[in-house]
C-alpha cells in the first residue's frame, strides 16, 4: 500500500511539473556556458567521426560501439533530448543477443541505456528481476536506478534496496568499494541513486547530508576532486552530477565553493581547446569526456527543473512511472516507516520486502545463484555471491573509480601501455652497446657507399638515401634501450638506505583454478622477501626491483606518473572475471593512493594480491 501511495505521489508530481522548463535566474550565465560545453563535446565527437550532426554521431559511432563504450553517451544525449535513438537500441539488442553478459553491473548499465533509448524490451525487466545486488555495492546503486525508473525486482523492493545501500555507509559518511574511508567517486555515484529519496525519508536525508559534508571537506582549492591520490576530471564530474541530482546549486552553495572556485570551475580545468576533456591533463580521454557530458547534462537538468540524470525521460515501464518529487512538495516521512523499533529492519523483515542489510542478510540462493558468508574489507561478515563463471563482474581493482560506471570500471582509463622493464631505471653508461652499434651503422653506410661507387651507381640520390637510412638508424639507437636478461635482472646496490621492507606476491585466491604454467599450486609467486628501501621509495618501485631480482614479469599499463599493474607473472586483470585483478596492501590495509604514490617506510609489509572479487576475497 505504501509503495502504491508513493507511486501516486510521484505521478502527480509529473503532472504538476509538466510544461516548459524555466531556468533559475541566478544561473543564466552558467547555464549558457554548460550548454556551450555540451555542444563542444558533441561537436568534437562529430568532427572525430567525420559527421555533421549529433544524429549522425548516434547512427555511426554509438551504434558501432553499442555494448562497448556508447552507453553513457546515449544516456546523456537522451536526457538532453531531440534525438532518435532507435538505431542504437537495435544495435545494443543485437550485441546482447550475440554476447552473453555475466556481470550484474554491466547488465544494469545496458538496461539503463535501453530505457534511455525508449525501449521496452524484456531485457530491462529481466535484469531488474535477476541482477540487482549480484556484484556488491555498485550493482545495488545501479539496481536502484532501475527501480527509480519504475521497474520491479523479486530481489529487492525500493525501500529494501535503499536500506541496504545505507548499510554500506562508512563511519566518515561516505561510501567506497574497498577500504574504510569514503571515496569521492563512489560516494557521489551512491548519492545519485539515493537522490529521489532525499526528501522522502528522514534517515536517507541524514545519510545524504553526512556524505555531502564529507564531499565538501574533500573538495580541493581548484573546485575539483581527488580520486586515488590524483585530482582528476571524472571524480569532479561525478560530484557535479550528484549535487545536481540532489537539487543543490553548485554555483551558489558555499559548501562547494573553495577559493572562489565551484565544482564546475574544477571540471573546466580538464577541458581541451577542441571541446574534449582529459583525465588529468595531456589530451583527449574518452571516459573523462563522456563523464563530463553526463555531469553537465545533469547540471542543466537541475537548472531547468527536470528530473535527475538517471530518472530517464523515455522510461516506459508497463505499470508505473515514478519520478523524483520536487523538494517543495515533499513531506518528510518518519523513520518508523523504514525502521522497526528504532533499529534498521532485521533480516527476516527485509526478506519480506526484498531488502536486507549486509550484516544480517542470509540467503542461500537466488535464481540459481549460490551465496555464501564472507568477511568484507572492514572485518564485517556479509553474504556475497559465489562466482560460478569466471566472467562475472566489472572493475580494475588497482585504480580509482573514475570512469566506467559499470561498477567496475569505474576506473581510471589507460592511454598508454608500458611493459615494466628497463625504462624505469636508466642503464649505466659503463659497457653500453650504443657506441658499438652506432659505429656498426656508420661502417655499414660507408660499405654501401663504396659498393655503389664500384657498381658505378654514382647518382647523388643514392648516396643521400644511404645517409638518410644511416641517420635514422643512429637516432633509433640513441632513443631506445636494450638490455640482456642478465643486465635487466641486476639491481644496483642502494646508497643511503632508510631501512628494509618485506614484499610478497600471491594469487592463492586462484587455488583450484586453471593457472598459468609455472605458478605454484599454493599461489605463492614470491614468498616474503626482504627488500632495502631508500627515502622516497614507493610500493611500485619496490615491486619493480623485485621483478628484476626474482625474474617476475610485471605489466604496467598506467601513465608515466600513475602506475597501473595489469599483470604479474602473466596473470592479468579480468582473467578470472570482470572484478579480478591485482591489488596491494601495506601493513594489512589497502592504501587510498596508487602504488606509485605510496611512499614506504622502514618495517613496512607490502603484499601484492590477486582478487577475483575486488578485494572481498582477500
């Protein structure tokens, strides 16, 4: 009965709020700028694709990348309005027909994109009925977006799901996928899902206000936000989206203005001259550009008095169409409506509503998915899905959630690929092969010139060609470094040592799995090894030294100043599911910075661990 009344209220709100949107007068200039920035992103994509309109961009690139990278562009363009997304809908349904998707968050992402395109395909309802909660916090967050668009689930009611998400809130007021401190990205993304309930339930309002206080504290003097130790575009975009969805004016709210800079000011630091956006600097980044478009679309919708970004205008569930009630029309509902005797509902009560908190929810199976009890990163016992297929989930665990909102991949995109080899340590000039190699090139050039002379092919063009080839070969030698296996494995003795640390590398979570040849059955790639550290040494630097000393393959796919360990000993991220990958601990804790920013001290204990479920199995 209560859910029916809520649906009636929000439907009335739709009718009352219908009509032409009016812009908040105080935001007129900012709105014009946001419109210009959105047009700039779309214009950049049109130019890059060689088309002349947003519709052509949809019909070409977004259709070609349906199921791969198009989905959040589609959501943003749908919420801006004025485009036909039927071609994308057909392309995505074709992708889903030809590809089996195991990841809960990926399924939810596709379902939201289908809703945004105006689809009523059964895939949406099936995802809402089967996938919510199957992949940790982010699958709950994106599952709530589905329910906020009028779909129903046999796993959770809207209230039960809200309660469960509130149960994940950390002591500092934020949310995080791993660790005990709130993460700006995850906190903002969670607030986006809770936004429709902000002024509906008092305990939601209290939880959201605590999170907003944390985000205010996290904001940098530039107006932007840090993710995993690096100020970046995506973290800032997520916060702008959250504030807009909650009805908070980033342009005037003093909590989110630092040193005279708003969140939008922080975001604009990453805009390129061509209209695209960069991750931290240095050129176009797909995820940063996409998230900037989503954030500014959310902001414009707030300014025009429209629903939050993920309450989709084109939603067409068969029975109900909820929308966020306007703030001035809300009545705060007493906590007693979603709590019992002053405490959060018990597991039995929440089973009746499809919800449940992590601490007391006990489920044996749902739709054939097995569940078992485990312990999360905070030491609390919880019920988690038992992975039955190695392709289950979505994140790159060693980097911050900044881009892909699958839950997973909400992680920092990588633009370059580097094999962690000799380029991390400059080779010694002593015994260098380069003088000999250059000498050989010069000698070969002279011999070639002599042969041409003897063959009476004395045209100047022939000698010029030989000279050009010789110069090119010399430049290649000067700009590259090659080392023998033995030379690479030589670790120079450190001067000014500050102490020692211990390092271990393990993949014991893969016991019973089909592991690469050469990996011990117990999963211990490197047993506890003592390493010397100098002042300023990082977790990444010590890992690199160990790779040389103990002949362990390391694959770094991060930027030069932000390492991203994709593989160790030929075991790679995603090899055992979409939430699998390498993570590291220092003294038993997951640091909140990347390994290249984690400075070590005497006595530290570093562990590199392979996870199949973003750290919950470690």
